[in-house]
């Protein structure tokens, strides 16, 4: 009886041993190398695309900054040019206002008075300093005399001033003349001082 139990125990042990021996660890799953390569390639492509996007954004930002800087520089340049032109024009007008003073004439005369020759020299100097300037010479008379007589006298006065300026070296085609006779008095009054003021030649920028 004991012998039988021993045989059974031995058989059980052999059976268990055989089972343990047969129960080998499962083999590790085979790695899909192609899938790994594809994933790595996709990741590299994603990173490259992101880097390219960032670089493109930075390039656009830099281009926008450069364009804005160029716009500001151009605006500043235009403003500086505008200011310079305004200053130049202001200087031109101030010089004209200082130089273009009336000259006056004796009664019924168109000859340039000695006292007015320095004024005409200043007019000539102004015209030489500003080659772009053109001047109209306006001949005027006092209220006495007929309209026709004073228109002719005013014309002679304007031409006398023009001739004197050309003798000082002013180019003739920069000077034009017109007569207003007695139609545009500068002052009102019926006395010698008022009449002298109205017997004049005025110089107007064109």
C-alpha cells in the first residue's frame, strides 16, 4: 500500500516536472522596424515643417519691420523736404517783401529820380539772387488828368523802371509791365504828399 502511494507521488512529481519543463517563456514580439522608421521620418518631417513655419513667420515679421522702417524713413524724408521747401519759400517771400518797394515820380514825369535809384538796385539784386523770380511793374498816377493821359503816363513810368532794371543786368523777359493810370490810388487825399505817393511804380511777384 505504501509502495503504491510512493509510485503515485513519483508519478505526480514527474507530471508536474514535465508541465513546468514544457511551460517556456513566450518569445518577445518582433519589432516592426519599418514602422519605427516611418514614425521617425514623420516626426522629423513634422519638426522640419514647424521649423520652416517659424522661420517663415520670422521672415514675414522682419519684412514687416523693414517695410515700416522704410515707410517712416520716407515719411521723415518727405517731411524734411517739405519743411526745407517751406523755409525756402518763406525766405523768398521775405526777401521779395524787403526788396520790392515802390518808387515815385515827379508830376507828369516818367524819369527815374536819383532818390529811387538805390531802390531799383535792391530790386535788381533780389532778381539776381532769385533766378526763378519774375516781376510785374505797375505804373500808377495821381488823380489829376484824364484817364487816357494817365494810362499812357503810367505805361511810360513802368517802362522807365523796366529799362533801368535791365541796365543793371536784369534779364528783360523776367519783367512785364502794366499801367493802371489813376484807377488804383494807394492813398486817398488831395494834397501834394498824397499825390506823390500815388505817382508810383509798384513791383509785384508773378
